[in-house]
């Protein structure tokens, strides 16, 4: 469904054109958080190296960057209003803040999973079809659960053809189940045991499991300086990471060390994500018609598993995209993939 470009996007673009960084209700201090996923580790480095501070100072604000180890806990704290912005995946963004009525904007699209999420089945020469009748251990209602459903669909099976056993993320690494759906680093740890075969991974569903930095839409609307500073800091560190010389290698090594990871492990996980090192690449992904189609699948999964609160259908929560595209209810838009700030970064105007 198409609707006029959202008022948010128009307002942000107008503020950009006018060079404004605040409004009548502006604030000058903010709190944001990030959690432990390879694609989000640069936030820790950017805070430690004062890259965030540099960009915040440029716009006359301060930004406190906090690490929250558990990904879902971070999203829940953001939803409860304890943070102005937070790293999260697209499923969690829809089923936590958006489903709770917290209007949220995907400010920065960092990457999509291309192998960092997978399904393991014990044995050799096994295929995804062999999941039928298996007891699959996973974190319920997570992206791993979504991956399982998509994997089963790929061979004309459904969730009813397996038994889903909910397991905490902390317990998955020690799971002895013959079938497990999970993400890195747990996925790699289980693969290292050598007794399982990966029968399906996010490489098969490109662009459906997305990692992003999201902010409260009302806060962003009232304080575009926050969006400018965060976007500037992110693509600053992306440029450093992607540098072809020794500086790029040194940056990767520093990020891995700061996260307590071996450099090789970090590089392996980065290699299983399609990262947007340039703002232009992120904008292209945000404007791709495949993104709304992917989110329709995610919304259908979420509604089918009772993850959209009091929603009466998968279309109850509206999701807006570039070029005026809306999936779901245009009268109840609560999740926005608005590339306005990334587009400004791509144009070199931050």
C-alpha cells in the first residue's frame, strides 16, 4: 500500500535543508545502548575512542553510550523508555517497541545476516527436510525461530512438522539436542563440536534478518541533532573499519580486543553479514522494494506467534518505508525505515 511520504521524513529533510539541529522542545543529553553482536561492536569502540563524543559535540549535545550484554534486555529497556536509542534486529523492533505502541525509527541500517544465523542437525549428509519429526531447541519468538519457519517453508514443511523446545540463549551453547536453531557466536561454538551439519542458514534468506540502530521517533523528531550525531559517528567508524590499509586492520583488531574476541572470530562473523560500510549502500537497501516484502513476512510470523500484542491481524501495526511505501495500517505506523539521515550522510552533508 502506498501513502504520502511520512510527515517525519518531510520534517527531517526540512530541518536538514535549513541546517537546524534543535527544535523548541530540544534536549541536549541522551542515552543510547548497544549489545553483544558482531555488527554492533563498533559502537563500543566508537564510544571508547570518543568518536561519538566528537560528533555529539559538533551538534552541541552529549550522548551516553551504554553496553547492555543481553540483546533482548536492551530492547526491553529501550521500550520502557530507559534509552533514547538502541541496537536491535527488525523482528525485535516490530514485536517490542512497535507492538507496545512506541513509535520507533530505524535510523541506521547496519547489516543483514548472511550466515550468522543457522539451523544445525546432528549427523552427516542430512538436509533441511530431515528436520521433520525432530525436537528443535531455540529461543522462542526470536530470529532463530523465524529462521526455522523459513527453512521449513523452503521444503514445504511447517512448524507443525517439528517440536519446538524453548531454551534460553545462555543454555543453547550447552544444548545436546539433535536439532538447534541459533545465531553466532553460539552457532560457531556448536559447529565446532563436529557432530552436526548446518542444513539452513540466513544466507538463504538475504535481507530478512536485519540489524539496525533504532531511536524513539518522537525524540528524533524533536532532536534531529541526535540523528545527525549518531549517523555521523557510525559511518565514521565504518570508514575506518573498511580502510584498505593497515588502519583498517588495526581498527578491526582494536574492536575485537575491546569485545574480548579473537580477531579471527570477529572477522569470521563479519564475513557472515552483509554490512553497509557506506551510507550510500545503506540507503540503497532501505529503498529496495525487497525490504517491505521482507517485513511483510516478519509481520506475518510475529502475528502468527502472538507477538503483536492486541493486534487483530498482521496488518494492524503499520511499517513505513522510503518513497511513501507502507505495510500494514497507515493509521497506526509504529516502525519507520526512514533513510533521511543516511541519505544526508551519503551526500556528505553531515
